C-alpha cells in the first residue's frame, strides 16, 4: 500500500474496541526459527492502558516517508515499508496461533524477553503493536530492601518480583504494511544491523569498490560496527556511484575545484585518511551538495532530486 494510505488506515483503526492479546517473544535457539513466543493473560485494566499507549503513539504519527537505510524520524513522523521486506512474517506466524495453547507457565518464561506485542483484532483486520524491551522486562529483585504497598491505609509486603515495561510501541503492522516509529528498535528486533554488517562485508569484497581506493584500512576502521556508518555504506553499495567512471572523474575535478581535501594517488585512486574519510563517504553517497544561492557546500543526511 502507498505510504500515506497506510498511515491513514493505521490512524483510523478502531483499536479501542478491538479484542486484545499480548505476547512476549525471545530469539529462538533453533536454527530453523528466528523467534519463540508465548501468550500472556492480562487484566482488563492493563489491556485498556496498553490500548491508550498505542493510541497515543499512533496519533503522534502525522507524517510518513518511505523507509530507506538512512531515512530519519522526527517527533511527528514515521517510516513505511512492506512487511514482507522484513522477517516480521515469521513472528506473525507465531502470534497468530491460539493464545490459550501457548500461555506462559511461570515467571521465568518472561525473563529476558526480547520484546512484546499486542494483537488487536476487529472484524477481519489485525493490528500488531510491537515494543523492543532491551533489559526493561527483567525481574527486579531487591535483596537489601522490602517492597511495600499501601492497601486500605495499611502498609503490606509486596512481592519480590515485578516487571517494568516502557510506555511506547516501536512499530505497527497492519495488513501488509509496517509503520516505524522508532527506527533503531525496529532494526534491532528485525536484525537490520546484521543485514548492514553483511552488506558492508560484501561491499569490501566488491572488485569495483576495491578499485576506487589505494587502501581501505582507514575506511573500514572508521565504519567499524557503528550502525549509522553501516547504513551509509549500504546505501553506497546500493547506489554504486563508484562503478560510474564519469561520476568518479567528476569527483576528482570538483574535489580539486572546491578544495574538499580528498587525496588521490597518481593512478586516480582515493587515499583515505582520518581527516577525509567522512567526506569520502558523503561524496560516494552523493550527499555533498552545493548551494547556488550562497556558494557554500553542505553535507546532507539524504537527498531528493528537485523537479
């Protein structure tokens, strides 16, 4: 579905009147599955609160852009992509099973959960609201203090085990569309960083990419395992300007004219340095732009053609 239509459909979803199920999920230890999931019985009060949190975060999203490797999200925006571009269908298959057949049996089933989601069903449609937990959903044990609650004007002992969860959802899945509100958590849950790492490994082995540089050691060290740097290199690979001889020839000319201080050896290959590596990545992305109005050059996070 087109991104604006997907957002409109999400915002119009009647989640307040939908039936709700809650599932916690972990990474699977099996080679044949990415996740394992268990259903959680909740009170009506908790269900109402989870719906309220979901509505709050859905309403926050008033703008939408298509998901791209280096697209960013602001306080009122989200990113759209198709669910089949991710591994979410594997998780969806688990949480589409009858909850009563997959209930948690004890507290340890929840400890160390990777995330949780709520399934909201109304009519023929299901909305999934997904939250990455990090280390939030762990049992909090206070060995050196008493947990107390005030019950009818009397202090009483509270249980030693309690869970805390964040008041947010990181992405929403409705039909075949995903709307992402927290890109980092979305990518972490659906293993996008591993995709970037694999992409960068493949890029380093690309003969065309290797031919651009006198030596890639500085570049590889700069990128490391930094998620944003890996995203940028994945876009470099996707756009492959380095394979365009005309582009690379123009780069050498403009670099000299504008004094970008990117060094080239006698064979026309880029010589990366700690000082120039950031600029090198920007030009290979085609994200170093020149303003005709001020005569200044700018590095931009993304670039869309005008006209």
